[in-house]
C-alpha cells in the first residue's frame, strides 16, 4: 500500500472509531477516549517492536511479536534483563498481558475486562514522570459509555477493534502524528468552541511558523515557545520547516490539564525526543513561566484565547513582563497581556508571531498606550489581516502580528489577506497558494496594489497609532456601471415577472370562499383593493 493510500486508510479508521462514540457524548469529551487509546496502542506497538529488536528477531507482525514477548517474560532470567532494557530505552514498560495486542485479542474471545486496560494506563503513568497522569481524562467507567459495566466494556471494545486496524509500523515520517492532528481538527469542527479553543488551523500554523523560520531553516538548536500551546500544533509545525528538526527545543505552557496531556501525546506521536520537550501546565498570565534558564527564545508562536478577562491587578505593574509599558491590558480584554508576555520571552534577534482579534489594532485607552510604545520601539514589524471564518471557535476576522526586538526601522508592513481563502460549506480555508502569496509579500516588503503597503512611522503617527488595516491598504473596488440598455431590459423582465405573479395571485384569490357572510364581505373588500393596486 502506498503512503498516500495508507494515510487515507488511517484517516478512515480514525473516523470510524470516532463514529462509535459520536452519538454518546460531545466531541470535547470523546476526544479524550479516542486520542488516549490511539496513544496507548502507539506505545504498546512501539514496545513490541523494541522486544523484537532487542531479542534480534525480525519483526513480522504484532501477533508474532506478542507471542515472543509473552514467552520471554516466562523465562525468569531473561524477564528481568528484558524489562530493564525496555524501561531504559523507552521510558516505560508493560506486562505482556497488558499490551494493546493482548487486550484486543481478548476482546475477540469475549474475555476482555476494562480493569486490565485501566491497569495498563496506570503502569505507563507510573513508569516515568514523563507519563505521569497522561491518561487521567479517560474515565473507562463513565455512564456516558453505557449504563452498565457490560455496556461500557462493549463500547470500549468496539473502539479497540477499529483501532486495531491501524498498522503503526507502516507509517513514514510524521504520518501518524499528522493523522492525530487531522483528528484533533475534526473534533474542533464537530464541537465548535469547546474543542476548537485549543486548535489553530494548519494553514495559519504553517504561515506563522514559516515566518518565524524564514532564514533560519538550517539553524541548529532553535528554541520555540508557545505559552498558550493548546494541542501543540503551532509548535509542531517546526518539523516541517526546519532542516535541523531533531535539534529544535519546544517550550510550551497550557492552563487546561486535559489539553496539556493532549499536547504531550501529540509531541511523542510526532517523534519529538523527550529531552527536547519542556512542557508545563499553568496560568500563563497569572504566573510567569519559564523563570529559570532558558527564559528567552528564538521563536515565539501564539494563538491565545481572544479578548479573555484577566485580573489586571495593579501588582502586575511591577512585573517585568509589563512594567516597561506603564499600563496594563484592560480587565475585559487580556489580548495585549498575552502579547507582552510572549514579547518579553523573545530573544533580541528572535521573531514572534501572534494571532489576535482586529480590536488590538485600533482600540484606545490602555491598549493605545501599549500599541504606541511598541511602535515607538519599532517592535511591530508586520500586520497581516486574515480571512473571516477560518477558525473553528470564531467567525470573526483575525490578524497575525509579527514582532521583533532588533529592528533599526519603525516602519510597519500591512498585508490585507482577508480575501485569500477558498469558501466551503461551513468554513473558509486558506490553501497553499494563499499562504505563498502572503509569504512573498512579507519577504518583498513593498507596496502591492490592494494587497500590501509599507507604512512609515510618520504615516502611522499621523493616524494616531491606529493600525486598522483599511487605513493603509485600499481594497475598494468600484462597481462596474451597467449600460442603460441592459438596465432597461432587466426592468422589462422584472415588470413581466410582477405581472405574471399578480395574475397567479388573482387566480388563487378567485378560488377563495368566506366561511360566513362577514368573512365573505371582508374577502370581497380585499379583492377590490388588490385590483386597484
């Protein structure tokens, strides 16, 4: 099977698995079951491959590898050495009867028990602090799976049978990780805001990541930071655009523990080495992180929650992230608080890309003061207006703001990409051609009619530091004036349609009869008025 066909087959299997749970609970809930089980199978299959490799037996299939593992653990002397090697190599270990392959074989014989799967989850979590609480969101005994233990057992069994079709050893590169991303995107689409809040559409992720990596594709040891990382998709795009992907370090923070666990799984499924992952669960605005080296990064990528409320406590005026600006983002809109947090953690020669609602470009009061300060520093490099309805959790148009610390100029490039999309039924999509057009304009940094404008600091100053894109990029299109002859033809056609419709109405009214003398008199009066119209 070709890699393309394998990918399609993999996507279909994942979709079929989701179908089993789709009617029982919201996508925001069943994602934990499905993504957790996929990850458990991934770890289990990886373990069986390692068993064959260490015992110098050619891998044929999972069933054969399972038999070899079970037999090896029956040998007391071999058991201890093999388990130690696996723990050292993989960072986790499972008993032979708890692998996904063993569990699913018992599904087919009717001997599977949920407690065995729960034990497997516990064993992985207790193997290493890296896996601590990784499966905590998977409630195998939830009433939503079924009212009885038997029904719960049956539903999980059905999902496991579907997932058993995935031959993880066939994947090349990031196919499995990409499939995982695909599924996360489907959850976001299915359940709107709840699931969408942790997912940045791939097109937007790709655009932002390419900008951050521009000219640094060959840099070794690149460090990336996303303090609102969600499922980690923004960070993971680095693997596509770095020629030294194995050396990239990923730093990310997420407030939601379920989503934090999702990002951890996502990193591992994309083959990111454990030592290159520095992920943290916490409130980005409430308490700064990281505070120990390294604290500044080559690239900062952010898609924070839009216009979220925060405390804006006066104590934050002493916080080094915000103290230089003299004011704080308003309580009702933390957009600039997130931006300043990310900017604080950017290296002097680094690049930051953040997605925010358009309001940050023109709102007044404290936000104007912060915006003015950034512009006077030359920190705002580029403003890119994105199309509306490309995010799962909002239909509003958004903007990508590019920030840098080492600029010698204070000019700002404005790109109006609001029309760069392909319309679909419920969602707009940016395609590769749209991204390429934006990137080309970003690199050229010059005026492009109705698309881009390089504004001087003086021009921005004249606009009172308002960065609303239409002030700088004129996209107005004059409507084509129709010839009078064509207008007359359209008018005649419209009058003809009105006459035909009027005739039809008269015919329908002539068939109406009042149910009593009063009603008939009222109907006759109405007909008379209609004929005079």
